[in-house]
């Protein structure tokens, strides 16, 4: 026996991701109960998510949960949920900077934040990482504007630019920039960098896996031996980073790094989520790689040095990363010239409101026991 329910919902594109944005007040308190609802909303358990609103891809199976914040320096709280497409699994552990770009407009649209003339700054506390982000949303005439001339790789057309500034990004999950204490660790004979800035990642030089680093996402996804080895390395990296058994978690995210293909870029990246190659790159993953460029000895730093991309002081404040759909540009602000002390990392994203209304879901009278939930920490 199932019970049909409904809640208010706004479906939004945020950066290169898409999903429903919900109010926390409309959901039950426990994350296990929340996970049951999200799995049903998205239609998980089917490759096409045919019985829900998911798009059959990790980038379109994401949920943003927003509520007014009690934090003195934040306007709203944002909890991100990655909903598995095929399995009954919801991961509340990672952050998603792309969906974050929809949070500011949503907060203004729903009256959580009062719009200002010209630009409205929405201060967001991310509950997945307990860190703060400033979102500068265009609001001419005190209304959210989605129209503009900004383009981002991986999204067709043009839209209004939304500036995201990530504050206090170091050690979001592990408490340290280099959680193993090393710029380089050797795992399974491969040199890797384990780094935590906005999100935990493990970076590998693509050449060390016999790759150019410029393969398409589809080509990498069709390389089972490489994916299996990358996963084994990722699990070992998770243990060394203090994250424990990460076999049921998406963190740390693997990133393949290589030299750029032209003089305008800093590095070429291939980012995994974590078992499929991202068709672009996650915002938080891009922040982590951009941070690593200036940290002496990391995989990213070594490749950038060899490509002649670092400035005279060994740091880089403007980083341009290539990815399968194009590129992403980031501004990295170092405090007092210290490569491991980051004041903020900023970038421009876009968002679009797709629909607003009521979404329906059904739940079994007895909650499923096979739902796996990875909680936000």
C-alpha cells in the first residue's frame, strides 16, 4: 500500500546541473525520511528515472533543500542531496556549487531574501560543509533577472551572470588542505595528491594512467579497467584522508589532470562523480583544482610549472581549467601571498527557473530498509 503526497517545488537549472529546489520546512526532520521522498521524486531505480523528474544522469539527479538560516552571517541554509539514478542511495555528504547558483534566485523568488535594486547579495550557509558562500544575483527593478549575456561551457545560450564567492574553503570535510600531510602520496604505484578545498579530491596525472587527459567523457566511461583502478585508488585515498570506507560515498572525487591544449588555459581536467566522468566539471571540484595549482608539489602544481603557467611568486590568482564541454575560469585570492591560505575563490555561473508548482510523490506505508543514506557531516 502506498500513500500519495505533495509538496511545493521549483525546478531549476543551476550551472551545469538541474533539479528540484525544496523548502526544508516541507520535509520531515530525519534524513532517512527525506531520502525516501527524494528517491521517489526523482524516480530512482530506473536508468531513465522514468517515474520521476530525474534525467537519468548524475547531473540531473540533484536536489537543493533551502530554508531561512539561524546563522548570524547567513540569510539561508542550503542542503545538497545527490540522488543515485539506479540505486536507492542518497548522499548528503558532498556540496554542489552548480546547484548552489540556483539557491540565491530561489531565495529571492520565494521571499526568503528581500531583493535590492540592481544586485542582491544572498549569504548562504552550506549545511553539507558548514561553510559560507556569497551569491550576487542580478535584480534590476528588485526582481530576479535570468536574462543576460553570460555564457558558461556545458549550457546552451546566454543568461544573467551570478557571482559565487566561496569563503573559508580549506578542509571542508577533513579539516586540512592536505589531509594526509603530503603534497604527493603513492597509491598502487601512482602518485596522487589528496586535497580538501571546497570538496575533497584526489588528483592524478592522466599520463600515469596511460591517458592523454583530453579523452571525451564517453571514452573514459568506456574504459572499465581504468575506472576500476581509479576506484581502488580512490578508496585508498579516502582512508588516508580520514574519510573512512568511501565505497558508499561519492567523496573524495577523482580528477585527472594534464597540460592545457592552448596558451589561454592553466590545466586540462577530467572530473569523476565518482564512477562516471563529469561532462563538464563540478564547481567545488574546480575550486579544489584551482587551489592546488599554487600549492607547492601537488600534481596540479607540477604540471602547471612544467607548462610555464605559474607567476613569478609561484602562485596563480586567475585559473582557467579545460573540461570536456569547454572551460571554467576562477579567481583565487591568497592571503598575504601565502599559497595555502585562501581568502576566497570566486567564479561566475548562471541559473534558470524552469517551473514552479506542486510535485507529487508516493511512499510505502512501511519505509524501505534498503535505502542507503550518507549523512551530511
